[in-house]
């Protein structure tokens, strides 16, 4: 009996011990699994919080940059539309505005009269509407501004979001141009803090999320009651102050929760702290479910993780392409270029490295004329041609809308750069499919050799842009940067700023006028003056008219500068008339650009009215060269000016395209013989001179003749003998300041 009991005890031992071991092992496994699973959940929440903070920061940055980019694009579209509309001062209609809205790629165009009432409407919906006091349109009407762009706002009538610009015409009328911003507002709303926190709650395994501002107050939360709560936990406040991550377990609404706090940055500046929390009481019940599912769950996790990895990889690849490649041309973009060139600048061992900034001089004009879609197709074709031509010779980037950058290294000398420039320019020789036969894209290439003086990409690109700016139109299509260019461009910038300041203030004496008398050689009396612009820069001293007028033309300042000169000359004329010289006439030079402006005649008429002179006191001088293009249009404008009583003279006659046979077709009153012919009176034999023929023919056509550049008595006698009595030049007087000109006038009468 004892033996059997012993045997059973042994059998029981063999079953109990393994069972106990299994129980212990299983218990340990359960315990370890539970601990590990809870720890993993804690780690997962922590990792999630860090990842969410990074995604949140990225989205905030992306939102800001997207907003700036979208608004810049809209502003550019509004600016181009406003510029185009400012040229159309007459002939408006609803149908025309509708057509212009489609051509200019804007949504609405309203034409207001000078009282702020809509006269014409591209949508035919608001004709006769008048802005009430306090309305943005009312504010612009009374602001005196010529151009203004608003921020996005809800339209008071349609209740839709628009971004508007305003352009005022010289007679007080103005245009309002609008681009719909409905889609942009919806897009940006996705990046608002409340929406981002909501997305966190939906997309990540968390129970709640807070955003804590830099003032330690909860700004947003997925739990409504937490909004506005002030953080008082000292340990948490210390971690926030030190910009450290922090974690803790505490009761949240009566439930034990594990929380992770992570600082959030935007452009490397801390903007707050993100808190992520999860209920820990659910961990234990979830752990039992995890153990029960076993291998199936593991396989599911592996499958899900694999899918997530694939999705994450694809998203990362797409994000990389968006960040570093241009979507139109698939070329590396400016972000890629800056990183790439920064690395090359820092690599001192690389010998002979340079960049080519490829600019398309007239692309913006083509873009406006043919539309942006055609412009994009042309850009794409250019990029393909450049890639084919420059294959394996360097690195090509799309820098901006109409500019490319090409990096090359290891060349031998400047001659190699010249050859490379020829390869690039040859790309533009073949006609482009979408351009008219008589149109072509004109390339300009600024070349900068990368030396030790360059510390960053911005300086490098600035010098490349300076090289483009330095190139004279039509002289060459490529240049290599040198220090003289920088000095010249800086000088031009000073002159440009002073020109702007001068035309904005008539009393400023940076640009002043001197007056050269026109003399009746028979009586030696002054019959008129020619107004000549002079510049006395506060920084540079005297600047020649050739230089500052050339800069004014390049910088598109010739219109306001010309208007200012005309007004100053008319003010001087009024002073002469008020002193009794009622028949005196002052001549002012005008440019072809001024004559082509729709409102030029109105501008002249307005200045005459404001200064109180008679049209007979004003003479406008033109040169032959401005008639080379738009002959018929300019000739019509000249006739309109003559109809007003203003005399028109042709300056430098004989040096341009006009001939004695065709001069009769021009709507002019006076010809001024160029000093080239006057000089020959001394240097050439009299029988070879054609000056007398010019005088004789002009008189037969009923034109008055003035000789300019008269410097000797011999020239004076010759001209008088051949019937030219009105002269000007150093023989009589140099150009004089206003007071000396008046004194000389008094002395001769």
C-alpha cells in the first residue's frame, strides 16, 4: 500500500511539477507580455507624440509657405491684370470686361466711375452698386492711392471669399479686379490648430491631445473642457521651460492615463508643446486579447506593418520629389540647387567651377501674350533641349519661372565657358512649336566662376543676377562676372533711387532743368528756350543726362520722369509769361514711350491747365529714331498735339531714317539741324555742304528751321546767309540755370 501511494505521489509530482512549471512559465509569459505590451504602448505613445509633433511642425511650415506661395501667385496675377487694364482707358463695356477677365485669368472685373459707382461689370450682376462708407472699396476711393491689393476677404454682396486689387486711372475712375479664394480658404482651414488636433485623434491611437502655448495655457484640446486651463504641475513646467520631452501617468477625468509632452517648433522657433494621452486601464484587457490572438495577430501586424512601410515609403518618395524637383520640368528645383551649390562652395579642392544663370529676356511678354499654359509648354520644351544639349556636362536646375541654372566644374579656362555658352544659346536657335514665326525667345547668360570669396549661394546668385542686369540689350547674350559689374550695378541702383525720389517731389533739386536760349540771329533776341534735364546726385555728384536717362528707360521710370520734366518746364514758362514774355516758347524733349501712352495727350493738357500757360508757349521735341516703330500711331498723336496749338519740332534731323522727300509726311512744324552738319560748316568745303539744301527744302515745305550746336561766328554767318535765322549753341550761351536764363532774356529785350 505504501508503495502504491509512493508511486502515485511520484506520478503526481511528475505531473504537478511540469504543470507548475508550465503555470509559472505561462504566468511569467503573461506577466512579461503584459509588462512588455504596456511598456510598448507607453513607447508607442511617446514615439507617436514625437512623430505627431514633427508632422505638426511640418504642416504648420507647409501651411505658411503654401499660403505665402498661393497669395504671391494671386498677387502676381492681379498685378499683371491691373497693369493691362491701366492701359485701357476708353471703350469699356460689360462684354469687354468679361473677355478681359477670361484672358487675364481673373474671376471678376468691375469698372467704377470717379464717385465709386460700378459702371461696367464682367459678371453683369452689380452694375450701379455703390460702396457704402466703411467698405474697402469706399476706403480705396478716398485713399488717393493709384494701386492697392487687399488681403483675402468675404465679398459683402456675394458672401464668397475673394482677393481684390484696385487700379486708379488719371481721371479718378478705377478698376477692381478679383480672384476667387474659396478653394484656398478651404485648403488653409485644413492646417488650423483645431483641425490638426482633431486629425491627430482620428489618425493615431490616442485618447486625447492638447496644444499648450508658450504662456503655459492649453490653447486647443480634443477635450473641450481643457481649453484655457493653465498648467500648474511644477515638474511639467520645468520640462516645458527647458524644451525637454516629459512623460507622466495621472488621472484625466477620473481615468488613469499615460501622457507624453513634446515641444513643437516652426522654422526652429518653439511655438508650444504638444501633449498626447492614452487611457492605461484599457491596456490590461487589451493585453489578454493580444495573447489570445497569437500568431494570427502577429501575422496581421506583420502584414499591416508591411503595408504601412510601403505606404510610408511611397509618401516619402512623393514628398522628396515635391521638395526637391520641379513638377513641370522634373529638373532639380531651387531648394535642391541651394543645397547642392552650398556643398560645392565648401569643397575647396574642386578646381575651376562655375554657374551659368540662363535668363529668358522676353519670356514674360510671351507668357502674357500667349497665356500661361502655352508658357509652361515652352518652358518644358526648353528644359528638354537644355538637358539634351548639356547631357553629362554638369548639373541643370530650374531656378525660377523663366530662369535656369547650370553648374559645371573641371573646365580648363574661360574659353571653355564661352563654348558652353554657345551650346546653351544654340538651344534657342531652332523655332519653338508654340511661337509665331516672327517671335523667338532671347536668352541671356550670366556666368560666375566660384572662387574662395563666395561663402553662400545667395552671394553667388546675386552676382549672377548682376551680370544679367549689366548686359546691354542686344549687345551680347552672355558675360562673365567681374567686380566692375557690381560697382556699376550699385551705381545704377543709387541713380534709380534718386530718380524715384526726384519725380515724387517736384521741389527736389536732384533732377533740375537748365535752359539754353534760342536766338534770332538777326535781332540777337531770345525767342525761346530748350529745357534740358540735369542730375546732381547727393551721393555721386554730377551724372550725365546720357547715363541717367538710359537708366530711367531700363528701369521703366521714363514716364514719371518725363512728366516731371514737362511740368517743371511749364512752371518756368508760367514764370516767364507772368513777367510779360507772353510769346516766349519753351521746348521740352519727349520720348517715344510717352507718345505711345493712351493718356499722354490728357497728361499734357492737364499740366498746361494746372500751370496756367497757353499751348502756344509750349514746344515738344522728338527725335527721328522714335518713329522707326509705330510710325503711324505716333504721327497721329503729333497731329493731335498740333491741333491743340502745340508746336512739334524734330530734333537731330538728318541723323535718323527720315529723308528730305518724306519729311513732308510728318506732322511737325520745326526741324532742328543736327550739330553734325553744323560742325561741317567749318571742317568741310562749302560746295560739299548739304546744310543749305536741308534749310531750303524745309522752308519749301513750310517748316521752320533751327540750327543747334552753333559755336563759331563762321557757322552763324553761313546759316544766316542760307536763310536759317533761329540758332542755339555755345556761341550764344550754354544751358543756364533758371535765374540766369531770365536775366539773359531781360538783357536781350
